[in-house]
C-alpha cells in the first residue's frame, strides 16, 4: 500500500496548455485524457476538454490538472487547486476519507467513478478541497 499527494490544478479550457508548459519547464512524461475519451462526452464544447492530466518528471516533479466543467464556478485564482491523495489500496483511501471527513463538507461521496474504483471529493474544516481516489489504468495514459 502507498499513497501520494499531488497538487491538482484547475483550469477552464487551458489544462492541456498548462501541462505542456510545465512539461517544458520540468521535463518528464505528460498524460492527457479528455472528457470524450473517458466519459464518452459528445458535446463538441466539452469533448476535447481535459478530464485528467498530469506531468511526472524523473526528478520528482508531479502536477495534475483538469478543465473545470462549464456548470462549475471558476475564475482564475479562485478554486485554483485541489490536493489529490491517490493510493493503491481501497481500504487505505477509505481510512483517510473517514478522518478527513470529520467536520468536512462532502462534495462528491466516496464511491466508484468512471476512472477509478473509488473516488470522492471533500472540503475539509480548514477550507482545503481534497480529491481521494484509487489509482487505475486509463486509456490514453
């Protein structure tokens, strides 16, 4: 079992561009998965938006990013990031969820998602939004 925290940056239509920029700065491997590829989105305005992306360098740099859905409030600098806690064991993620959720506002209850066997989002009592999930292989990754 292992977990890793990663800064998860939020954009409105610029996630792919930002990931490319960070890759040019830090090197490493870039992965981009679109709403069309993973969630089967057919709306042209949303199909090519990034549902999940990351840059991972051999030197230890790691960042994740996605394009916030149009129905979700977002402005540059506001709701700009999440802390992503990704693990390999569902029981471990469930235990972290139980502790982090004390006094928290649950945004998405912990449960299965299209991209992960276990995923949830909450804003803790300090106002930090956490995304917890179990790592899974993705098409296009």
